[in-house]
């Protein structure tokens, strides 16, 4: 067996290696950016497989994005010699949640072919419910309620658990609306994103036998970006990770599961090697590693305190089964020794950037309490960035008070290494132009691939100027997590047709297309359908089918509807046999949808037809229409042409975990970054989260980081004068170079940008006295811009859809 170091271990430093080889027991790796946390997780999985500790199907591994999951899969394959056929349980919380839910949908009252609502559907549904409660949906906007819903679900709260204040929100209807919403989803055989975690949690609590099945299944649990888990994710994980012993059944518990074996890994059957753990365990005296029982002896593990488990269930799930499960857990714990929990979480408190969406950095801080006897490993060497980049990032993040504080080091900066650049521009167009030139320059001079470069923005509206510019230049780019292909109107319509075919209870989809193209099925008919469906508690398509047999509809709409329903039936029947791409094409043809655009004289019509073609093309990779629809529902970070060489444009939020040779950070201006809304709503905590975001941004760079700020920015059509971000003041002089403003843009010197000329920006030594680090200068700038107080930022900037702090899912919190 693997006593000498296998290849995949040889490149690791001792701490990383310990994190990989301490396979048994709870392990927490708490370490700064670029220290190899993700690499440790990947290698750990490879190690588990290569030493035969488990089959791929016995490993649960959670990443933050689908992209990260794919990358991890590829890397594992490389490490263990390409023999990993599938890691079925490697994915995001959401994608794993949906998989679990599909298997046990009935247990929560759904059918296995349930639909996952997108934001649009959700809003439409909430609007209906608000109106049904006789509330004015202008005064009580659906989006606000959707936000509240998100908040509750992130905290794992079902209607009965929400705080009283929230229950009274929305004219006292908060709780009722939530309950009605959930009930409606059930009738629609649908769930929203939050439910992908909420349902499994309720399911596990109410069905101990199902949970026990997963306990047996998942021998190893691994979680990346643990600092950004929210309460629901945390509860879900704890249910899966904290288990009572199955008594004598330990051996059975680790045998491969029926029908799910991903091929037998080298080194013998899983379960046969438990005894090797002791021999293979690393010496416990490695620096930075706290000694722990879990690390030294796999067979001895800490008991789980009863109150720890109780904390699991403040919410969802019917009361009686919960009681029962608690009972059985209790007795199991008291009578048998608890089963070993092989969970490994990695994270960095300084990179916690989803607090605004319910992430709780506390989860990482109390790991030790949740999993007593956990081995905590620190990694301190940064392998990603140059000394300048690391120096700048570390200095910046040190301004935060709420942090554990970690050591991070790398080799001393090479004299050749570029410092972190700070550039000034006039407006976002110039910023885009200059960055575009810089990209071409790097391509030419440094032989950089476009793939090695990324532009990381604070808010998604910033992307447009880059897209426009790059299109003009003919520069390849891809937007990651931005407004996506699948969100275009024609694509949504087409998808709605497909959804009706795959899932005839999908009312929302049906409503979207019942009169698209125009068929003369007006609001009155739809209302009749609605009433009929509600009365009988059946889906609208079914109602339509029934109503066409009665006299309730006028002959014309009745015949139209009958023909449409007949079409849907026929398409549904073709679903199992016909090639899905052909069926999809046929649906669009026969429904008249394609024709509608062919007859459309508008300028966009040709583009829409092309998009529809592209949609069919993009289906080819999938086995079936349902699996394609699931993909669409889940994939939030749609990459465009993943293979071609292209600059990536994305929000800072979606850049987490990634790395690039060169990183451009535009828009470092007060009000934009730090974002005004974070400051307004979060106070110091909000500011600190913004600073962590800046830390994340800088630490994505391996060799070059180029920061930009401009003095005028147009936001939602309004020009705003801006002040350089306070974060610029927080960068250390030693690692930063302030670039001279390019004189060819000199025309603006007389405007708000006065004094910005070379005299203040001449070379590196200007930094100390640099204009923007002087509060007086800021005040002067602000006064010029019409603000009384320079520090108060830009009042007019709050809200708006384009902000990445909003509820849009463009941030890759995808599933
Ligand atoms: P983040 O906090 O940003 O997610 P991370 O801690 O997950 O960072 P990784 O992405 O795993 O860090 O690693 C950063 C880079 O350092 C990667 O390119 C990785 O391959 C490299 N790296 C990690 N460990 C080593 C090592 N022991 N030797 C050489 N390179 C390493
Ligand atoms: Mg990582």
C-alpha cells in the first residue's frame, strides 16, 4: 500500500500533506487566499480514491460554483490517472440538493419531475398571491417579498418559524403569504432555489431511515469555501455529518452501495483500508497542527454532545417524526459509540463575502464545537501571487477589525515583479478603452493568453462598457454570471414550451406561452381557466383539457385551446422516443412560435431566430429535454465559448476561488466600491465585507493587478462625479505604483478632474502625498462635484437593478 509518497502528494508542503492524509475524523483548514485549500481538497479526494478508502459515489464534495465542481472533477481525474468515472455527489449545495430531492420527492409532497422556478416565475407567482390577499402589489412589491423569502430560506426557516416581526410584515400577511406560496408551489409541483435545501432538511428530519441511508453512503464529506455557508446549508451539512453510530453495522456501512459503484479504484475494496489509517497518519507534531484524536486514531472519536444535535432542528419538519428521530438518535448515541465523522471543510474568514445573503462566517469559527476533536490545520504559504500582490492585499485586509488574523507569506518580491498598479481615468468609456489597450499590449508584449486575464467588477452594470468596447475592438471576451443567454425573452418562451411538455403541471410556463404567439386566448379565458383549476385543485393544463369538454368556453377559444392541448399531449408522448433536439425544433415550429418571429418585422427578430437556433444547438450535449431543462435551471454561471481564448468579465463575487495571471479591477470609487448600499445598510460590518471583497479581488492575481478609478461615472443614465475609493488609501506604498494619467486624455483637465495632472502623479514618490490620499483633496473634489461632505459619498446611487448587491442571481451562487 501507499507508504512511500505517491506522485500526487509529492508537491505538497507538510501542512497541506497533513490535511490530505488526515482522512479520518473532522478536519478544518483555515487559511488565507492562495494557500492551496482547494488543492488540498482535490488531492484529498484523489488520495481517498487511490488508497481505496471509498468509491467515488461515497464521497460528498461541495463547491461554491458549478464551474469549480467541473474543475475539481478534471483535476481529480488527472491526479488519479483519469479513472474517476463520475463523482456523482460532487457539486454545489444546490445541485446536490436537487439530486437528493429528486430521489425522495414524494416524501415532501412533490413528484420527482418537479420544476425549479426561476426568479421570473417566482415573482409572477408572488404577485398573484399578493393580489389574492387583496393587497396592492405596488405598495407591497413582489420583489421585496421574494427577498424576504430568500432571507428566511437562507436561515432554514419555514413559515411557522419566522420571527414575529417578519410574520407581521406585508400588512400582517407575511407568514400567510409564505405559507400560501409554499402551498402553491406544491400544487405546481415546483420548488424554488431555497427549497433545494429546505426540502432535504425537512426530509432528513422527518425520515431518519432516509438520513441513515445517506450516512452509510457518504463516507467522506468535503466542503470548499466553508466561510460562505449560510444557516440552511450548515443545517443540511450537520444533518449529513453528525450521525449516531449504526452499532455493529460499521463494516456494512462502508461497503459499496448497490448499483452506484464508479468502478473499483486501485488498492482494493473501500472499507478494507481503515486499518491503515494509523500507519499512514502523519506525525502529529507538525507545525501548525493541533494534536487531535481524530488524527491519531481513527477508531477513537469524540462523542457528539446532545445539545449540539438539538441545535439542528429549530425549524421545518412535522413535529412527530422529529421527536421520533431525536429519540432514536439519543438512544443510539447513548448505547453505541458514535460513528466517525470524516468531514473536511476549508475556508478563509477574510473571504467571507456573502453575509448580505445570509452566509455566516461563524460557521467556520465554531467548527471546533460542532465537531469536537477536530484537527485544525493552518496553511500560511501563498503559492499564487507575487510578494507585491500579497503585500497589498494583506495590508488592506488588516484594516478590518473583525478577523482572526492569519499569517501569509510568499517569496520576497522579485525586482522584476510589477507592483500593484493604480490608474486614473476620466469615465467608464475611457476606463474600458485603456483596459482594452492594456490587454492587447499584454497579449503582444508578454505573450499572454486572453484566458489569463480577467476584469472583476463590483456591480454588473459596469460590464456593459467593457462589452461594448471589446466588441468594437474585436477582442474575445466572456461574461461569467452576467445577463445570460437563457434570460432572453425568446429563449424563455421556448423553454416554457419545453417545460409544459416535460412537466404538464407547470402552470407558470403554460401561462407564459398560452397566448404566445397570439391565439386569441385573452385574459378572460385565462381567468376562467384559473378559476376552474383552483376550484378543482388541478394544474391549468389539466383544467384546460377538461374545460374544452364543457360548454364553459366560447367555441372559438375552446377550439383553439383544444388544439393546443392536443399538441402538448402529442409532444409529451413523443418525448421518450424522439430525439430531443428534433422534438424541440418541432415544438417551436408546430406551435407557431418560430413563425411568429419569422413574420416579425422588427430589427431584433433575426437575432432572436438565431438565438432559438443556438438554443437547439446547445441542447445537443444533453441526453434529454428534462436533463437540459434542469441544466438551464441550475447553471447560473453560463460560460460563453469555454474553449476559445477570451478575457473573462465577472463580478468580484463570482471570482471567488479563481486565479488569473493578470487581474483588472475597475471602478474603485466611493459609492461603487465600497458600495453605497453596503455602507448604508451594514455600517462597519458592511464596510468590512466590502473590504473582504477587495481582498478577494486583489488575491485573484498571480502576477499583475491593475486597479482603476474614474472621476465621472454614468449610473442608470445619470452622470455622477466620483471620489477615489478609500481602499486605495489603504494600500501600502511599498507595493503600489501610481500610474501617470495619460496626457492624451488631457481634455478633461479643466473639469472636475482639475489638478490631476502630472505634477501630483509623477511617479512612485508621489504616492505618499498623492492627491487621493489627502482628505483635503477629497473634500475639494467633492465640493467641486457639488457634495458638501466628501466622505458622504453618492446619495443618488442606491438601489437599481444592475447592482450586484441586489437580488439577481448573477452572482454565481448557482447550483
Ligand atoms: P482561495 O482562498 O483563493 O480559494 P486556495 O487556498 O483555495 O485559494 P488554491 O487555489 O488551492 O488556493 O491554490 C492557489 C494556487 O497555488 C494554485 O495555482 C495551486 O495550484 C497552487 N499551489 C497550491 N499548493 C501548492 C504547492 N504545494 N506547490 C505549488 N503550487 C501550489
Ligand atoms: Mg480555493
